[in-house]
């Protein structure tokens, strides 16, 4: 996935009201950017961090800048982290369609945002006459408290627990269900659940795993030109 416009570098002044961030661009201009992330952004929103923004010319937008990436260092060297939670579905869909996710390869078609379960939508639905249906739920990951070890979630997510239960229902109906954790940072060596952040999600995950829901963690490569799915990393629960 390529960014729609060249990135503008700057320094974070503050993130506030969940959806806004003030940034001092390298040009000296101070702008307010949209922050497309509803999570806690633990370790990613401290004033003074280097950030990168894209720009939109849409006349209907109140804020023309969007916060895309931030640079952090946990002691193992600086790393870029993608904070835009609108990107994971597109990133995974691109990787699946290109055949770069082996466990999800070989399906005849892919559809996005398909209604299923109890008034929900699955992120990706893979369909094939021989393989059947595969329901793919995608979660964005960017939290890291110890160098190399990505964690999910970064805040309590009752919605995430609901999705796990509905995917378990799909397995019981005879279909395949796969949880994809998309890590928007290139310094992750593995992924684990942050059970201290949301014990309820941990229990829901254990129940879904026991029901047959599969799990895969994908790490991204980030750069000034865009973000791509790079490789699978171990998921340690």
C-alpha cells in the first residue's frame, strides 16, 4: 500500500480528544491532524516524538492532514510504527490477493465487509468451491512495551471479544475462521496477548481457540513510500 501523498515530517505536540493531534512540521508550520486511532496508543503519543502526515485536498475535510506514522525507540534502535487503523484491512487484502499469506492462499474470491453473525461484518470473506468459506477478522497491532515483543490489545475491547464469539459460531457451522493480527511496525519479533490490559479479551480468545478459530500474526515493513505486509511472526498467546 502506497501513501496517497508524500509524507510530511514533524514533531508531535499533543494528541487529544482521541481523534486529533497537533504537530509542528519541519517547515515550522503548526497543524492539527486527524488521528485515525481510537485506542490508547500506549507509548506512541508522547510529545516530542517524530511523526509523519499525509495531506488531502478534499474540500469536505475539516482537517486536511492525517497522522500516519510515528518513530519510537525502546532501546533497540528507532522504529517506525503505523498508527492509522484504517489501513490493516487493505494491507491484508492486498497480501492475500498477491498470494503472500500462505495459510490464506488458494481461494477463488475475496470480499470485504460482508455481513455475518449477529449484526456484524467480517473484514474478509474468502470463498472457494473446493475449500469452502474462510471468515477472516483483522486486528491492528502497534503496542510494544518490551523491545521486539508486540502486544494486543492496548485497551479494553468488548467489540473484539464479541467478534471472537461470532467467529467461533462460524467454525461450529462448518466454516473456517481466522484471526489475523496485523502488526504495523517492523521491529516485532513475536506477538502475545496483553492479558493485563484486557483479561476479558484473553478469556474470549482462549474460548475461540478451543472452538477451532485459527490465529496468524503478520508483521509490516514501513517506509516513506508506504506500508506492506512483510512476514509471519510467532504468536505466543
